[in-house]
C-alpha cells in the first residue's frame, strides 16, 4: 500500500512577513499544523505569505482554514496572501466559487526575497 503523503510546513522570515510553505496534503488530519503556523505569523510578524505551490491535495477543511484566515485578516487588519496556489488548490477554489473571498497573488508572479 502506498504511503499517504502528509503535510510538511516550513516558515521563514522575509523582512516584515513570514513566508509559510505547505507541501503535501491539507485535510482534516493535517490542517492543524498549518493553522498553528498561520496563527504564529499573525501574532509575531503580522503578515503571512502562504505558498501553496507544493500542495497535492486540499479538502474542505483546508479551504475553510484559508477562508477563515482571509476573513480574520480583513477584520483584524493583519496581512494574509496566498501565493502560487497549486493546480489542486486552484481547482478547489474554482469549484467552490471562493476566488473573490481569497487574497490570491497572481499565480504567475515570482516571489523574490533575499
């Protein structure tokens, strides 16, 4: 039986923001790890850039987290941006009709730091 791909989350500081990269599957069993990193970025630096280019699967739990972070960002004034969503993420956003509710950076844009 093939091993299930879990979620790997890394975070690095970039000026006044935190770049959080998620790689793997975002679902009910893994969404908590991503939530913790988003909450930490919100408290510590105030801006979270969430790179979803390595996400191979995302379910409604992951979408709910993204929508909640976007809503909290609008209400509380912290920065939250989705960068480079993978095809799986783009498909879920398209099927759910939630693109207007999420702060998406142009998928073709390069994230530059250093």
